[in-house]
C-alpha cells in the first residue's frame, strides 16, 4: 500500500488552528478527514460530541489516541470551539507549551485510484516465505482479494492485510489477515500451495494460535474486521479442529 504524505508550513503562530495542525493533524489530517476506520474523521464532530466530551477525550485520550493533559485551559477551549465550528476565529493566549514547530505533518492518505483501489500495479498484498539461513525468498504468492473483483474474474490481486501466520509442527501455515475477502487460509509451508480456505464472519486481522487438548489440535483466530468500511465489524473467535496429520494434512 502506497501512502501519500507531505509537510505543511505552520504560519499562524498561536491560533487554535495552529494548535490543531501542530498537535492533531499528524493523525486526524490537515483537513480533519482522519484515516478511517483506525483514525476517525473530526469533520462535523460538534454534531456528534458535546464540548464536555471533547474536552475529556482530548485531555485523556482513548485507545491509540494519546491524552493532551499539557494543554492549558484557554488552549483547550480554543481548540474545542475550533473543532466545533470547523473554523478559526478566536486566538488563544501565548504560552510556551505546546511548542509550535515550523512544519506539520499533513496526515496519512492512501494512494488510491478513482475507484478506491490501490493506484499501483497488483499484487496489492503478498505472503512471503524467507529462508532465514540464506535470506532468500523460498516462495512469494498474492494474498487476499476484493470479492467484487474476484467475481469479475480478477483473481489474485492480493490486498492490504494485517495479521501474522502461525505454522504448525505438521507444516501447515494458517493465516487470516486479509481486509476484504475475510478468508482464513491454510498453506503448505514448504511450497506455498493453498490447501484449504474458509470465510470468516469478519476479517481476521489477527495472528492465529494453535494448541492441543486431549490429543486434538486446534487453530483459533480472532475475527473483528473493521478495516473495510463497506463491511460490518464484530468480535468473535473462530476455532477449527485439525485431523491427524498421518491420514490427511488438511484441517477439517
Ligand atoms: C497519535 C494519533 C492521534 C493524535 C495525535 C490525535 N488523535 Fe484524536 N484520535 C486518534 C484515534 C486513534 C482516535 C480513536 C480512538 C478510539 O475511539 O479508540 C481518536 C479520536 C478522537 C476523537 C473522537 C472522535 C470520534 O468520532 O469518536 C476526537 C474528538 C479527537 N480524537 C480529537 C483530537 C484532537 C483535538 C487532537 C489534538 C489535540 C487529537 N485528537 C490528536 C488518534 C489521534
């Protein structure tokens, strides 16, 4: 996935807008569009959150958002009215903290084509096996796809994916990770051949785990989705039992 990023010059020395650009734009973007779903847009935030809730969120943070407890009261209220109005009228009083830098980062933007697909040649995601003794690729295959493109015959495009694999002692590599097709797959770790796949209720952006109970082996993955804005997200663990490796290597 290619991302577009740039620096913008900080001109207004001590306005709420400058404070926003200096402290918040790195994540929420210069135009407040964010990078959904990981980083929410702040456009029209005044319609969704009260000033009091905004103050708490900014001071304490939440999840991956840090708290800004260093902001002074007038800076905070200036910032809140800036966020609620989406424009800059009031100026906050001068103060040493937080210091304003000459440039600000304008935020992460995916480099997408007009249809919303990565604007680079596929594959848009690969699974790679590397021999750690030699550093060489043993195999490399596209992983993931877009269901609507697959339906049109555009297979093996690969897709953005987040989540690692687990490899069993029997030589099976299990991986979910793909953002859009919600698949959970098993590959032969030596060859990269696809042995089995299933569709999860939500995308499995997580690393699976494998364990044994009473001589039966299981593979479990957390499926939550949330990275494909067109699909619902949820929160389930999906478990699979494996057949004995001597009879059939494929999981049941
Ligand atoms: C390091 C990245 C980062 C920075 C810097 C950051 N935020 Fe956030 N912000 C997030 C993330 C991630 C969330 C979603 C948190 C969650 O709900 O788990 C969020 C959520 C929010 C929300 C709630 C939005 C909603 O729709 O629920 C507000 C309001 C907000 N941020 C304002 C700000 C302001 C104002 C600043 C600057 C003072 C700021 N943020 C700086 C990452 C960031």
